[in-house]
């Protein structure tokens, strides 16, 4: 039982850090696709909720004073983020968060544009619910393909 809980926590934490790590870790621990999907959503939402409600403003302020102090304001990456924000707003950022930005990055981007915290959490939840099954099924197919290639070479 303790081992299963530990596996769940690892998948939650890995999904909260980088969304695509969730299915990989879930498959390593031989979890079902449904378990992985639920844990990925929990992981992303735990990160987004913690960043937006508890530490968002403090953490972003800390980053601005330390890591981003000597950073160029206009880089290709920041221009693309602003372009997405101007065209699609929070919905666009939330939709791209699991795929491009990671939960941490997406939450910090949404916070930096001064969006309402409840909206951030809602749109990130909807995005996680859309992307988790897609990511799990894609990784599942990728793993099956890799296994079949390995078996074929033997």
C-alpha cells in the first residue's frame, strides 16, 4: 500500500513539474491509463493552484529580482508568448501550457499578465482535462511501438 501511494506521489509531482513526465512515470509503475490521467490532472492542478493562490506573486517577484534581473525583455520566446496572449488570452496560454510551457511556466505566464486567479485555475483545469488523455494515449502508442521495434530486432 505504501509503495502504491509513493508511486502515485511520484506521478503527481512529475506531472506538476513537466506534464509529459506523468505518462512515462505511470507506465514505469505499471499503472492503468485512467490512473495516470487522474494523477496527471491532480499534479498539474496542484502546481497551478499553489502558484496562483499561495506563492504566485511572491515567487514571480523573487524570479524577477534574481533570475530574470539581467534578462532581455524582448526575446523570441517572450515575443511568442505575448503574441499568443494578444490573440487568444488566458485560454490560449492555458491550452498550450501542458504541451509547451509546463504547469509551472503556464501558471507564471498567466500570473504575470495579471489574470484573475479563479480564471487561471478554471482554464488550466480544463486544459489538463483535455491534454491528459491525449498525452497518455500518445505515450501508450509510443511505448508499444518502441517495444515492437525492440522485439522485431531480436
